[in-house]
């Protein structure tokens, strides 16, 4: 595989990942509550790996070209983001001042639940699918000895791994910064909840505009 194209793709992927979106809001909400961000990050990575499989198999392009399927995916994603946002707003982090957030359960929020939520956030984010469908082929080398699906799988895996590293650092950093600042942590949690609801509403608006 062409290493120059691979490095160019990685740099582009990192820039896209660094742009705040649903993944950011989700990870910040988790980081404000607990340091156990690993399952949430793993869930996000799994979701993007599943999308990579779809793209590599050619399914992603079919979905992206179908207004009906995209509308359904957008509606599901929007509804789930709103659900998560409302959940965060209804259950803000609460602890006595001076208590360590590390004592918040990875216990109270189960690992499996966090992983499944993370997977749903990335899997039901139509923008993630569209980015992979539009981005991966641009960095595939038609003259390479590797088959196109293999190249797409490698590129998608690089994207997913970059997401994992970036969001793990973001989540742990957020927790470390907010560990002794419960008021700010509650504020970040509320802002993350509002952001999730707003992003869900934006997806709904985009889906409706596409139908008109």
C-alpha cells in the first residue's frame, strides 16, 4: 500500500476527528461522570469498524446513494442522540465537593452499557458513514497490488484507531481536569447533553430538508 497516501489519509482523518461533533459530546459527558471512558471509546471504535466493513464491501456507497435509507439512518441517529442528551440532562453527575470522581462507579454506569452506547453513537451517525464513503476511496491506490476492498479496510481501520486514541485522551483529560471541580463538571455534563440534543435536532432538520 502507498505509504504516502496512508500518511496523508491519517493527517486528514485526525483533522476531521478533532472537529467537535456527537462523538465529542458523548465522550465529554462520560468523562465528566467517571474516569471509566475506555468502554465508551471501545464502543465508538467498534461502530466505525462496522462502518468500515460496510464501505469495504460496497454497502456504504449503496446506502449513501439511497435517499430513503439515509433518511431512515438519519432519523434513527437523531433520535438516539436526543435520547442520550436527555438522559445526560436528567441525570447530571452528583457528588460532594472534594470527593474524587474516580469513586463514581464504573459500577454505576456499566461497561457493557457504555460500550453499546458508544457503538450506537458512531454507527448511527450518518455523517460518519458519509465521511468514510467519500474519504476512503480518495486515498486508495488503483495501481497498488492490494485489492481495493483491502485498502479501504486498512484506511478505515486507521481512522477507527485514530478515533480510539483521540477520544481516550479527550475523555481521560476531561476527567482529570474536572476531578476536583464538581460545579464545572456538572456544567460540562449539561452542555454535552444540550449539544447531543441540538445535534440530533440538526440531523432531523437535514433529513427533512433532503426530502423537500
